[in-house]
């Protein structure tokens, strides 16, 4: 077994143990391995031991990996910022888009050739220039637009805990946003939150999709 495969097993075991402690069914949880900047071979190693969900953040890399692994039993998650002119091409290989954050992206997806699942990205920082919606009003408005888009199945909210914010506090805010969203869109109850350093806090706050990179893949090679 490769080092990455062994780390995947170890993280999976930790998550299962944490689920048991929290009385949650691990079957209801997606472990998305974020493989950005890593080669296709690493994904092959993880596929060999049973990993099925992979996340990428740059279209130009993701599209190549998706082509290289075409026909394999895996689900691609797109977790990076989406430029609106890349939204349709991303939807050709990615099944789940975690970072819907504005009208232009949603409108571009309206003409996608495949149906995708989508999460609304929340911006929990004070910097309005970051990806993600800044308020519940903005979230609800975007959710309404998504609901009117036949090609997007709205699953819930996604967030990254900001640097310098206590993760439990950040994920509590995510839970509040999620509760507001589900009042209007009852089937959009999923939460994409939690990375290598903070997934336990995210899980405790109801995360359904953990996006874990380095603690499985090892350190990322420098981006090209
Ligand atoms: C890179 C990335 C991750 C994974 O981060 P790690 O700290 O390596 O686990 C998760 N979510 C997003 C949006 C990312 O860009």
C-alpha cells in the first residue's frame, strides 16, 4: 500500500471513530480527497484502496485528470473559485460544484450539458473580495436563482474556516446559514466544511462533506 493510501485508511478510521462518538452514520458522510497539484498516479493509488471522491480547485488541471481517468468509478468535486466562462466546461466532468457564489456562474451552468450538484459558498471573512456570499440575504437570493435552474441540484452550503477564526465558531456560523437555507430549500441540508486541520470541529457542527488534502496526500508540490 502506498503512503497516501495508508494515510487515507488512517483518516477514514479516525472519521469513522469520530462518527461513532458523535452518534452519526459514517455512510451519510463524504470524504472528498483534495488532490490539487498532485499527479494522476496518486489518485490511482487512492482508487486502489477504495477512495471514490476527489476534489480539484483549478480547471486546467482538473480537466486533464478527469480525461486521464475517464470511465473510472469516481466522483469529481470542484472546490476552487469558478470563473463564469469555465463553469460549463467544469460541469462536463465535475459532478459536484462546491463553490457557487454568484449569478454569472449559476447562469452559465443553466446551459450546461449535464446536471450537477451544487453548494453555495459562504464567505466568513471580512474581506468582500473573497469567494462566497457574505450574508443570509445574498445566500437566499442565489439559492432562489439556483432553484430555478434545471441543471443544478442545490445540496447545501460550503465554507472554509477563515485563518484566525476559531474553527468551532466558524462552523457554528455555517450551521446557522445552513438552518436558514433549509427553511426555504428543505432538500439543501448538506454542509461541505472541514479540511485537514479542522475536520473534527466541522463534523461536530454537522458537516456532511469533508474536503481533506494534505493529511492524506502529503504536502502539495509547488503549483506549476
Ligand atoms: C486545498 C483545499 C482543501 C484541502 O485543504 P488541506 O488543508 O490540504 O486539507 C479543502 N478545501 C478547499 C476549498 C481547498 O482549496
